[in-house]
C-alpha cells in the first residue's frame, strides 16, 4: 500500500486547481514570457525583416526599417544583421523579396534558420488618414515561438514614428525607456496636434506638390523643348523646338503644294469630262496623270511628316521626363507640405529605360509553303523592340514585344516577286527557368504574335536563344520564326525563317 504525505497531496491539489481555473492557452502562451525581466538565453543574433507597408512611400518604409535596426544595434543587446541579409535570402529565393513578405510563423522559422539567427522581428507600418499604425512581433527561432508582440497607433507625424520606434527598440531589448524620450514624445504629440489644427484651417487652399519630373513632362507635352528648358537643358530644348518648327514649315509647304495639285487635278479632270475634241482630250490626259501623281506624292509626304512630327514630339516628352530634376518628397501630414528626405534620385534615366532593348536581325527563310514553291527566298533584315511591360506567370515573365521584318521572294527570271514588311505585336515568354539547357546564362524565349502585312494579316510563332555578352549590355541571339499569313497576293501560306540578332539591352 502506497502512502502519500500531506505536502505532496497539497501540491498536486494546487496544480490541478491552477489548470482548472486558468485556460491552457493562457498558462503556456508565448505572451507570458516577460522579456523585460530576462535577457536572451539562446544567443543574441537578430534579424529585422523589412517592414511591410501600406499607404506610405518605399523610401520612408526603408528609412524607418533601417533606423529601427540602427536603434537596436546602438543598444548593444543584440547582434543585429544589416540590410545585406537580403543577399543571403536571394540565394534561396532569387528575384523575390520574400524577406519582407514573410508573415506566417512557419515562414519566419524557416527564414531564421536560413539566416542563422536566434531572433527575428517582423512588422508592418500602415498610414490611414494622416495617422500611422505600427505592429510587429519578436520571434525566438531557438524556442520556435513568438515571445513578444508590440503595436503603436494614432501617430500623426513622421518624426513621431521615428521617436516611437526608438522607444520600441528599448522595449524589445528589455530596457527602460529614458525620460528624455518620454518628454520628447509629449512635445512631439503637442506639435502634431498643432499641425493637425493648422491642416484643418487651410486644407481647402492647399494642393499636392507636383514632382519636378512630371512638371517637365507637362511642359514638353504643351510645347516641345519647354520641359528641357525648365530642366536647364536649354540647347536640347531649342533643338527639339527647332526640329518641330522645321517639320511644321515643311508640312505647310507640302500642304500648299498638295492643294495646288489637287485643285489642278479637279479642274483639268472636269474639263476632260466636258471636252469632245479628240486632240484636246489627248493633250489633257498627261496633265491629269501628272496632277494625280503629284497629289499622291505630296499626300504621302504629308503622312510621313505627321509620323515624324508625332515621333519627335513623343521622344521630346520622354526625354523631358528623364532629364527632369530628381526629387523625393515625403508627406508630413499637410496635403500641401512635403519634406525632402534624401539626395538619392527616385528615378534615374536607367530606371525609366530599364528592361527595354533594341535588336537588329538578319533573317532568311528556310522552308516555305506551296504557294511560294516557284519563288526563291532571300536574306532580309529586321528589328525588334523589347519592353519590360508584362506580367509573371509563376517563374515565367511575359513581356510585350514589337517586331518588324522584311521578306522577299523572287522567281528564277526575276519577272515576278513578292516583297513586303511584316509588323508584329507579340508576347515574349521567358522560359529560362523552365529549361535547364545552357543554365541561366543562356536565356530562352518563346514568341507568339499577331502580324500585319501590306496586303493581309498573319500569325508569328518562334523562339529565341540569347547569350549576354559579358558585363556589357549587349546580347547575341539565334532566332527562328514561323510566319502563317493570309494575303491577297499569296492567299494562305507560310514560311519559316532562321536568323541571328545583335541587341542592346538596358539592365
């Protein structure tokens, strides 16, 4: 027979009573860990993930994240990883900013092991109606659980966020917040309230500041070259303005000549229809043909000038935006007030053009349909413009591409020919990740497009194998195209070309 002493029975009774009164989730919750009263026991390596954001600019989000890391590092309670940890994650998740989108506990733990840290902080910053909300959690990778949660609400100024996140660094590190920060917080709150009252008083007369690059674009859209002059590019602006003036002058002269030719044609043709004398009819006929030819020629010239003028105008607008002054503005709460936070440009020339590429090609048909069997193919040239406009389907990036290529087929006696130009709007699929052949250094693309020919339409299917030439923005490619066409001269036909191209790719 087993005997229990009175002390043991009492201990068991109190344990049972505790479990009965307090729910298990509360008794063993991670929130019960008082991090302020105990220092880290499992190591001190800490990674602060990029704060996710909503309603605030990318520069502000990055600035606040970096400042929070710096505040923690200065307190010397943790060995805080800097922003270069992104490079480590990129090895496992290339091209994805997963370090900033990792929110679930499982993802946090996996990321912590990958970075070889003991703790991870993940958080978010949200701006709504000129108020900021900060939320975050501290995770222990070694203990496989959340150990502390934190949040801040109703912060009404960017400076207040910086101050509150400095206080937050003390809390996360288990240190008492200095009185100086509390005093500053009161002053900051007071200043914020004053600012808010001022906003209400003059909100109706304030307008958002227009970025300088947008101003430059608007000026050049109204008057070619005006945006360049606004950006202190006087000679370039005068060049665009002078070019448009010359094109406009040529257009006026061509229009005047067109009217004369058309008027002469109408008058002469009217006389021709009324005339009955054979000799006069014979003399009028060459004049009618000449007037008709001149009218057609001047009309074609006018169309060409319109295309050139519109192209120069569009190029002028793009150039004005690129060379426009760089500025980064951050809202301080006042809809009409902005504060410059850095000298690093938000948008550079390379940022605007990044992803674009121009490629010149040489193509020759290798196979052709039955309707072209009596014709011999010849080598022709073409070009393509690659854009960064597109979407991701998993690891496959689909981009918009424009392509133009000439084609020419002649009979053996050169008495018949089929020549023209194909203009194609296509989607280019980057399938490099799906095809292991050649590795990632050898890029592979699929090409599907709709083409317009001079006397018909068609479809284009094909593929490209592209090799980037070292560190230069140049590429060399083998290309193939299957042209399926329906034209007035050929009916339904097809031909397959093989070629090479040399391209300039803007990284």
